[in-house]
């Protein structure tokens, strides 16, 4: 199936002492708040080892992602920075899904 979903991914590298607090904050506050914006239809939170997390946000279009980045991201980023002023390194990437395969 070919489609044009847009994936926005944020990777977090967290200092060990902060890992439990960051994970809790992401799961109970940050991600649910972003989902409530209506800009994304799916959000996935993964862990790749102690202190390394990835959040994958799926939007139906680049317009939805742009709406998030323009209207909502500054406040969410400021709130996260206030909660964790140091000890967390972030990288952000935007991907366009070209095709996906799955079993039936």
C-alpha cells in the first residue's frame, strides 16, 4: 500500500539518574498532551536501552506536522526544557512513509 504519512521522530538520550523521571513524564504527560492536539493520529514510544528513547509521531500530512510545529511545539518544548533543563540530548527527524508491508 502506498501512502504519504509523515513521521516525526524525536530521539532522547537521557542521563541514567534522570531516566525514570523522563520516562514517566513522557508517558503520563508529554505524549498524551501532544496526542490531544489532533495533529497526529498515532504516537509510539520506544526504548533502546537504558536512557535511550524514541518517540514516533504519525501525521496524515505535512500540513498536520507543520500545524503542530507552528502552533504547539514551542510550548511543549519549553515545558519539557523547564522540567528537564539538563541531562537530556534530543535529535529530531522528519520522514515521509513511502510504503508499508504487513501480514494479514
